[in-house]
C-alpha cells in the first residue's frame, strides 16, 4: 500500500521566481524556518526561528476585584442588562499577548548578463527540498535548499561560474553584524529573546554550499531569556562547524542531504492519499492548476496535494523540543504581524493540531502538549487571581510565555476578549493523544482544566448547571436595544466543551460525574437550527465565520447522525445557514463538520471553495498557504484534517471507512491514516466502495470496521497487518 502512494503528486511546481512572500516556498525543522524565493540575479531566504518572540515571561497583571466584576456581570445578565455586563467584563482585560518576530534575511547575489530562457522552481515535499533551475546564454544554474537538524543548507551549481555575494540583513532596528559580515545578532523588542544567525560559504568555484544556522537565548515559557552572548556564539559556532565538517567527510554534501531526507521521510512517508485514478496526478504548474480548478476543471489530485502539504507544513513547523506552531506556523516576515502571529486559542491553535494524530504525526503533536504544561502554570495563576477558582484556564490569546488573561486594554470587544474556555478546548488534545497513541503523559492537564470548569459552573434557575457570563467566540446576537452584543449565559459552545472535558475525566472524578448529570444537552432553535445561544435571538452576522456551537459535531463527537440524528440534522441546517463563503480556516472547519455529518456534497463544495486563488476573498495563495485573508496556517492544517475525516472516522468504538466520500472521488486510496485505539488503516476503493482494507494495531484488541451500514468485527493481534473482508461484491 505504501508503494501505491508513491504515485501521488507531492511536488509544488512554478515557472517563475516568487514575486511576493506568499509565492515563496517554506522549509523548516521545527525551530529554523526559511521562505525560499528562487530569485535569479538576487535570491532571498527570509528566516525565522520559532523562539523569536517579543517580551518575557510576564509577571502578574491581573486587575483587582475580578470575582466582584464577575458577580456584577452575572447579576446584570440576570436582569437582562447586557451593556452593564459587558462593561464589567471589559474591566477584566489584562493586556495583550506578545508577538512572534522575523529574524533575518539571507541574500545571494549573482550577476547575469542576459535573462534566462528557461526557469523552473519546485518544492519536493518527499525530500523537503526547495529548488530552482534556470538557463540561457549565461549557462545553466541550479540551486537546492533544505533545513537539516542543525542548519539551512543551500547548494548552488553553475555551468559558467561567476562570483557570488552572500550577506545577512535583518528588519530589526539595531541588529548587529560582525566585522566579516557572517554573524548577525538580533534583539527582539520589549526585552525579548536575543538571537544570533551565522553563515559559512563552502565548496569550490561553480559548486558552492552556503550553510546558515541560528540560535537564541530562549529557555522555556516560564524562564526569562538567559542573555549570555558568549554561550550563543559558542553554540552557533558549533553548529556551523558540525555541518562544515560533515561536508568535508566521505560522501560530503550528498551524504548530508541523504541523511536529511531519511529523517524527513521517517515522518512524511507514513501516510498519503490518492484521490481519483493514478493517471489523475498532474505535473502542471501549481498556479495554473489553482486557476483551472477555480474555473471548474476537475483536478482531484489537487486536493490530495493540499492534504499532503498540510502534513509537510506540520513536520516543518512542529517538532519535539520546539514551541508549537502559531497563527502563521513557523513563518512570518512582519515586525507587526497580523494578530501578533500568536496563539489564538479560541479555534486557531486547536486547529493547527487537528491533523497530527489522524495523519500519523504524533511526534509533531508533542510541542503543543509540552507548551500547555507550561501555559497551565500561568493559567492556574489566572484562575486563582482573576476568578478565585481552582484549576487552570486560558482565554482568547496566548504566546510563547503562556499569557493567560483576557486580552485587551480595558476597552476591547467582549466578543473576543472574554472567553475562559480555551483551557478546556486545548486540554482535549491530551485526551486525544492518549486515545490515538496510548500515551497518558499529559493527562494531568485534563484534571486541572476540569477543576476550573467545575468551579466555573453555576446553578441556573431550572436546577441545571451553566456558565454565566458566557460568550460564543467572536460572534454576537442582536440585543433588545437593537445593537450587537456578545455577553450571554450558557452558550452551546461552552457547554459542549465542558461536557466533552468532564466526560474524559469522569471515570476518576466523582464531581465531574455529578456535574454531567446536570448539564443541558444541545437544543434545537425555533428555526430548526442547532442553537448557538441559550435563548432564541437574532444573529448579528448570520454568516459568521465561527461555528463554536458545533464543537460537539467536530472536533467533539457528541452529535452524530447515528446517536443524535435530530441534533445532527439541526447542525447541518446551521451550516447551510452560514453559507459557503467564509474565511480560509472556517472553510476548513466546515469540511470536517460536513464530514462528521456525512454530507459529501457539502464537504466537497467546501473543498472546492477552499482551493481557489486568494485575493480579497479567502482561498489559498500561489504557494498554497491558506488565506484568511491574510495568511493563517490553521486553514492548511484544518484542510488536511477535514480530508482525513472524509475518508476515515473512529469514534463510538467503530472504524468507519469512507464516511463522506463525494461522487467526484469514486476511486482512490489512502495509506497510514490512524484511528483511535492505536490502529493504522490502509484502504483503496473503486466505484465508491472499499476494495482493499488493511489494519495494523499497536496492541492486541478487537474492533468493528464499518462501511455504510455494513459492520464487520475484526480481531487485531498486536503489530500484525490484517486484511478486512467487508463482504462487498
């Protein structure tokens, strides 16, 4: 089955250099990232290091009287006074997150006498190598670049050698270049991280290798940067020395590149998808494919390419020992990036890690969980000092330092500032990691998040438990005074997240079991939709991008066509009412939601809409980065997760094959997708039906494999490949 996947396209192809940053091609090793432009006279590599953040671990900045302000907001809501409630909630705001920063730029300049007549540029996701080649009267030039565990390595070969100029610059004011121009020291604003980037130029005339490494004084999210410049110099020198020495050993560059490719393939080759027949794979220019697809040309392999691109980006942006991928993953060129390129924790950070487990990249999930261990310390301080409650919580924004307070300066909008359920949502990643891998190392995160939720719940007039005050992230309803408002009571998203979290700890927590019996279920509004608010109100923005009230559909699984058919139908009506147009990441979420609701036409429509060239509206840029717009990487990761959900689902003790297969993908295959319970699944299908299904379990167990209404019980010995006969003609 793995050999079958080798036919799938895993290469982005272009006929021109990158004209903008969102045309450039990304490389990364989890810490060091580069955007490769593929220039001719002058080539640019825009560099990032994922610990380059402004600021330092923050001290306490909690406002005084938090519990009293919460009590004031609750009393106002009880009296129907939403404006007083929102004014009290604004007074809880404790500042803003810090910002992720660019590091430097590497420039390679080579004069050409005449424009080239031939040009090609590629990103090979199987080897994690970005390359470009051009030729003309001045001879042929080829260049490839990749990032190994210690450095960015660039090899340029020239048929007619000409002098190269290699230099480093930084967008940061005050960056210091050493005397020979080969080492740059950059201090992030606000007393933040100090970084050093250095380069070596090796090789012979006509075959030049440039090596670039970077180090910072970041320690961990709770510890201030150490500031030891001599230690940074030693570490940087050691990394450059190691790579230069490897280039001088037997095998030289080729051996070094091969080792990089083996390490990358160890992760990348685990899973793949083919949509359509093998001959559907295209070798056309990626930009041309996007435009043709938007014009209605059938190209199922483009969705498969975008699926693998999400896996590639996660491998590049999130490795053990790194910080988690942020709003732009590992890559950012702006000193003031959109939304600080931070960890937006009311959907976007969660979405970044949706594909990790199901597409067989559990190692890439670990940076999120490790960061959560640190952030929960700040979250425990926020729960105690802001609310007087136990456990830990996060709000709408966080950063490398685990910022945990409601964001804002005391006058910002409640609809995004006040939402203390991010801890509950993020903690479910610990439960999912255990469900897919059996590793319970991060399970304590669940207990602390549950403690906060149990303390946060209040008794409602009807005897149920609920949340007050409450918001539905970034959305608003029309208040009695005719203006939009966000503060409410017991939003559906709140209760769905709390129910999901308490269910995951109920076995060991009697208090959670008792609370679960008093939590109301989702309800259907008078209009037949799954309600977002606790009462029927008018939407301030009917096509709002957030669908937080559908968390029970995905990523949760409390609302399904099998177990709650009425609620599932209402959820589908909610999605229909939201419309097809939205931001890029929202389209990706809707793919997964439609998949869980087994709506192949709706899921395929969202896939097709996502794969449009971005402009003023959402879609993807020419390098396939997702456009909010602007660029947000959560849509890339969400798209990959959504495609996986269309092909394989695993909840309620079943492995469900092809639960949401559109007619346009009647033939295809996947390999290496993962199911809960630690099961790896391969499948091929034709005529919309599986023809070759194989499972391999990490442990000995029994499971049920399902296709449509057909179910087969299967015994799985540990580590053995088992063919499954579904009894289809």
